[in-house]
């Protein structure tokens, strides 16, 4: 599962690629390491067009998995969008694009340890997007903070392609690279939008030593 990614492209690049009308992120700095339960930019639909905002990574955990836990750290990867728990947030109002420049999967080594392996686009373009959903939710994310109300997000996963499967055979994030894919995910009928839940073709990604840095 992808529990680490990077977003080092500029705000302008995100705005242009995702056709953002309103940017509410302020002075967005490069984010070379985005971990679960931290803030990151997303693009979502609003009344006056798409907006770029900050949200916390990790959608609400289904209640059955929270028994005995005082903290909800969130669900970062969504494999089964047909689940009743997720379907409430799959309409156009709750779909989002999650900008990234690279994502990381752990490689298991023979001695039982692991090391991070980063994946980026092989065509040299730094920016791409996860297909995500978002919601506003009240919960305890950190004991020290108590109960808070946050904008939360996560993204869909699917079967792994050749490059990712060599490191993490079970799954990879759903990644959108073409403008028509971004529009379909954000505005299309649900059945059509969910057709995007498939792996990228082989050779579209490459392994890199560190996240690429976009132009700022």
C-alpha cells in the first residue's frame, strides 16, 4: 500500500493541469515526503469551479475497525469503492484529484528489512494525479488534539502494473495522467468514472532514487 508520496510541482502547474479556478492553499511549498494523517493539497469541485485546498490524508475508518481504539488514523488507500462505507462519498461533490510527483512503495529485502522505492512518470513530466475522494469529518485524529473537524481525503488503488508489481505485487494507486481522465473523474457519471480504476500501462512509470523536483 502507498503510505508515502511527494508533491514538488508548483502551484501554477497544478492549477493549469487541473483547471483550478480558486487556490486556497496560500504559499504552497514543495512537499517531498507526505505521510498519512498529514496535510496535502487536493483539487475538489466547488460552486464556482474547481478549488485547490489543503486536506488531511486518511478518510474515516469504518466503525467496525475502530473498536477498542481511541484514535482514528484514517484509511489512506481505497481498494473496494463498491463498499457501502465508501459509496456515500463517490458523487461528484466528494471526488478530488490528489497532485503528486512520485509515490513510494517498500521493497522487502532478503534479510527481512525494507527500503523505500520511488516511482515517477517515465516521460519526464513531473506532475500527475491520484483519483481521490474527500469528506469533512469529526473524529480524534491525535489524542493530544482531542476531537477535531477536518477535511480528509484518500485515493483509489488497483492491481499493480509491471514496474510497481516488481516491488509491491498486490496493488498500486489509481493514477490519472491525461486531461480527459481528470475531467471524467471529477465530473463523469459514477459508473464511467470508476472505469478509471485500472493500473497504468507498463513502462509509463519508472523507479527513481528520490522524488523529482518540479519547477518553482
